């Protein structure tokens, strides 16, 4: 059963991409206790991490080498489904770790990295829906 379809995933990817960019810019502007070079590096790392994880997971199903024969199709699809489940589970784990660390250490600036885990979730779920639609 498909909860979110492919067009919704792309819509949420764009929305969270803009939110990620705004949070990253706010991080650079308002976090004045660290050097500007480190703040700009954090902006780049957060945005690249978000887009890289989404694009990596969402493009895995487009590889045609697993369609060579029936065995490769069955085994390859099964392995990719397990990989997408692993990505979804890891995204929830990363979000939990970010939130629990921010609350326990009272460093709420670490919550800016949650968008990376959201990108991982959206990419892994996109892979899952692509594999189920084959």
C-alpha cells in the first residue's frame, strides 16, 4: 500500500529543500560564536548531505543491470527493498538521535541537521515506491 505517491515525494523534497536552505542560511547568520568559515562549511555540508542522500536512494531503482534475467530481477529487487527499509529505519534513528542529543545537552543548534535525515527518508521511500510500481 502506498501512503505517499511519487509526485508527493518530489513535492516534499522541494519543500524540505527550501526549508533546509533557509535553516542553513539562518545558521550562518545567527550562530556567531563559531568562525564564519566553519558556518559556511556547515551550510554546504547540510545542503549537500540532504540532496546527496535523496538523489542516491531515489536513483537506485533506475539501474537496468538487475533486469538482465529473472533471477537478477527477483534478487536485485529484494535487496533494494531491504536497502530502502534500512534507509527508512536509519532516517528515524538519526532523527531520534538528533532530538535526544539536543534535549539532553541543551544544544538546540544540532536540530538544523534533521533535514539530512528527512532527505534520507524521502529518498529511501522513493526507492520503495519505485520498486513496488515495477
